[in-house]
C-alpha cells in the first residue's frame, strides 16, 4: 500500500474514532441532563404535593377542642355612615357586630396592626366576616388565623378580615363576627370558622359581591 493511501486510511480511522468519542460524550451529556431533569421534576412535584396537603389540611384543632361559645346574636344598630373620628351611639356588642361605620371598609385580609372598629363594621355590613384576635394571643394562634386567611381561594378571599383587638375577653383568643352575630373561641378551629361562615358569609344587609361559603 502506498504511503498516500496509508495516510488516508489513518485519517479516516482517526476521524471515525473522533466521531465515536463525540457520540459517547453526547450520550453522557444526555444522560446527565435527563437525570438532573428527573431530580428537579421530582422536587417540584414534591413541593406541589406538600403545598396541596398543607393547604387542604384543616387549620387548628377539632371543633370540640376549640372551647367556643354558642353563637350570640345582638340587636342590630343603625347602618349610618359617619366621618372618621366622629362620635356615635355605643355599639350593641363588643367587639361590634353592627352599627355606625366609616364610608370606606377595610380591604379583606390579615392585619398585624389594629384598625378602627368603625372601619371594619362596614365590612360586616357587606357580608364579610371579621376575626378579632387578642394582640397578646399565643403566636401559634395568630399564625393559624393568618393561615386561614391566606388559604382562601379566589372570591372566597374577599370574605374575611382579621384584626387585633384589645377588647377580646381574656378567656378567649379571638372572636368571629358577622352582621349581628358573634362567637368567641379559646383556640382556632377551621371547623368552627367554616360553620360560622356557612351561616353568615355573604348575608350582610348590603350585598357587594361577597360570595356565600362554598366549603373548604
């Protein structure tokens, strides 16, 4: 075989070896990429499952362990609008469940700082519910109330307001209120909150799109 043919053969062999190495390297990269993608996907699925489980799990204790009063109803006060800071007739309950209120209600949600009662009474008029919690309640209780609010989906998120309130009796940590009704509890129970919502949510005297309770 001539030297030129031998060199040509060697070049072809070298080129074939190079291509085989490239194919092997490509397969290794594909396997690594696939492995990483599987691990990442498994992690994402795990996070979603955990979030769904935590979001769907009832918040707080069973109804029997919450040490709640029966639902109290009160004489309904006037639905008049008053200016901020304006004096008015005493409320018929404490925390208030009806009566004079400011013209602008609070945005639904959890509040770490107090709001004027006259503002959130307007929320009650709209069929929203207000959870008044003791500022010195256990951190676990306050966290659970905030979780209840955060877990509300879609339009249901327009239904609840939670605010700290110094007037909550020392025997309890929070009070659920609707227009003309209230229930005091020592511990948080989603079952209790859901029952209260089923009775009163979206049933205020002034309907502004607050939906009735549709279940957990």
